[in-house]
């Protein structure tokens, strides 16, 4: 199965002070692609509200490979890089391509599903598990283990002294 793809026109408001696509726009395009996948497959905002669920990014890593100029077209793909056995954690992979088809960015986002009532990691309804399992899978696809979901070693926060 080929990747899910969303196309965007680079707008003036998507640029930064260097007059190329801003890093925040790369992220915004990828987030829009993620949510469009669910909406385009029948799981709309109304469904998210019905189940009181939302995806929460717990780790995101983006690589910027080429600048994208004003008035270019951008295509963003989405593939499932992995999921936990219970579906509560997922790894979503994105490629971001310029109008000439060259990869300009790449992103991996580890996501958990949040119960919006309890604000805890949620168990998914079967309909969302099925939709995830139908998502195009990357060549790196695997079942995530617990250590994959909280893999990053965080630096302890220090008290801010003012």
C-alpha cells in the first residue's frame, strides 16, 4: 500500500525571515496530514469528540534537508512506522517533498492516544484500531515495545532561579 499523501501550496504566511518555508510550517503541514488521514477515512472531529480522544505527541524528531522557496508546492506523506500491541502508542513517519519531488524534510513522531476526560493514555475503540491497522506502513514498521515509547533519556529540570 502506498503512503497517504497531502498536498499544500506554500503561502506567504508559511515563510520565515529567510524567505523560505519556516520550520513551524513543516510541522504544521505534517500535523494537518496526520489529522486529514483520519478525517478522510471517516474518523472526523465529531468522532474524536464522541470518543473523547485525541493524539498527543510525546516525541518528535524532524530533519530539514532542503529549503523550500515561496510559491512552491509541498507534498507530505504519512506512514505507520510502528505501534504498540495495544495500539495506545504509535510511530508516525512523514516525508516532506518539494514541487520537484525531492525530499526536503523527514519526521518521526511518537504519539499516544489521550482520554480527554481523564487526561491519561487511552485504550482505543475498535474502529480506531482498525483504521490504524489499515494505515500505510513504512519499510521500518514494527511492533513497539515499552522502551520504544519513552525511549528518550530526559535531562532533569532544574529550578529556575530569578
